[in-house]
């Protein structure tokens, strides 16, 4: 029996911290679904399809090995996706106690709703202060985000867009 995990997030954009969590999850589980989800509480910088493509390109460029599928989900509960693909675990990156406080109630509800457990992974220290919203802010003000994002994302953010 395969151990399938889902790593959900808005990934707007994907950061080096996200890749760190994805790579470690791929080392633990037989199959990892990186799931780009719409967060109605946030205004997105990138369309979902663009985020999926940047994650795929970033994983390939980083040489992250494993059975990894990058896709998106926008209809229904996250645990519905997990049930559909046979995943019993959600993997969440946790940067601080604020993340723990935010994620814990959702983890309990996901377990209650569908028996899906949540595993929290701490980021590598060099990535613990980086969030997608911070990257978006620094980028929008012309700052250098290359230390915080994979090369594919840096190239995209630095390219002229209409």
C-alpha cells in the first residue's frame, strides 16, 4: 500500500522554504501531491496555472527526486481531494507559533471529517522567515528576491509583464 501525502498551499509564489518541505515530504512518502489551492482570503499575484508551472519547473531545476505530482484543486474541501487520490496525510510547513495556532484547528477538523492526519514539518532555519506574501511585497517594490525563491520564480518575477 502506497503512502500518499498532499502538500497544499497557495504557493503564490513558491519559495525555497516550500521546496524544502516538498523535498523532505518526498523522502518520507511514496507519493506526494503538491496541491495549489485558491485562498479566498488572499489576492493572488499569479494565476493558478502559472503557479503549477513554476512549481514543476522549480522542482525539476532543483533536482528534487520522488514521485511528485503538481496539480490544483478549487472545488470542495481539501479532504475531498485527499479521499479522491487515496491520501491519508497532509503535510504543512510551519514557520512559527502563529502558523501552529492557525493550522491546528484545521488539522483537527480534517482528521474529524475524513481521517486525514496532518504532519507539520519545520523549515530549514535559513527559510523560516520567508513567506510568499513577503516575497510579493519585496518584489513589488523592486527588491531582490533571489535568496528567497527558486531561480524559475526569480526569472519570472524579474521579467517584464504586461
